[in-house]
C-alpha cells in the first residue's frame, strides 16, 4: 500500500500493481495523471513507450504525472524511454510501477530513485567493497558461488548494482550495459558462474583503469 504522494520521478517496486495504482492515484487530482499500461498483457511494450513519450511532450502548466505500469518492461521500450526519463519536459513526472527490480534496465535504474512497497524484500547481500575489489576476493567469491542458481545469480547482479549506487560509483554507459546483458543472459539460461565472472572482471578492469 502506497501511503503518500510521490512528487518526483520514481521507480516503485510493489507486490501488486493494481493495488499500488489504486492507492497511488488517490493522492492526485484526476486531470493531472496519465496511466499508461498494456491492457492486453502484463508486458510494457514499445507501443506503450511511444504513447508515454507523446504524452510527455504535451505541454502542461502544472505538474503532470505519467504512470507507467508493467510486470515486465521490454528492453526496446525502456531504451526508447531513456532520453525522456533522463531529461523530462517541464512539469513532467514519471512514475514506473513494477513487480520486480530486475525488470528495469540498469541504465534506467541507476538514474531514477526507487522505493520498495513490498512486505518482504528478497535480496541477496554481498559483503564486498567495490572500491577495494581485488582479484583474490573475486576468485574466492566466484568459487563459493560456482553452483549458484539462475534466480540467485540475478539477485547477486541486483545486489552489485545496489552496491554501485550506495557507494556512489559512476559507471560508463558500456559498463551499465554489461549489467543489462548479464540479466538478459541469465534469463536465456546462460551459466550463472560465467555471467558473474564477466561482470566481476568488468568491475576489476574498471578499477585498474581508474
């Protein structure tokens, strides 16, 4: 249950999208909100992204809240939204409502604040300081998790991204793309240990360059 008005662009991670939407819209005048979702499926597709972009560029003299809903957001839809989410027109606020943090590309998740409205937060904590990452620590971690499941591997990727945000580490676009690719590869049933190895080596290489 969302118990307050969201005034700036946010990603809301909720247990039930319909319930969250019902509780959220209560806080806004009806004429200030636009709800964009796929009425036929749970996927937020390119068609919905195009509608959201068009709505964003319809000028408004007061704040307009564009609410994007989907259990999953297709990558092509998110990529088309990236520019308008980063630099929204005047008086436009985007609110993304989804069930899963992993459905949002890191390129978007790292740029927009997020809030959890779930009763429990299934999150895997990793005890690693990314600013002091070294090869020995990576080797030990990968060895301990060499038989990890796809689901737990996705949670680790999410946890690493959370660490990136909490430690205020600035990643390049290419490095953020590696996170996106990692989630996609796991969904395509690539070996989790191979995906995590590539991700950690990317972070290690970044540290060497810096």
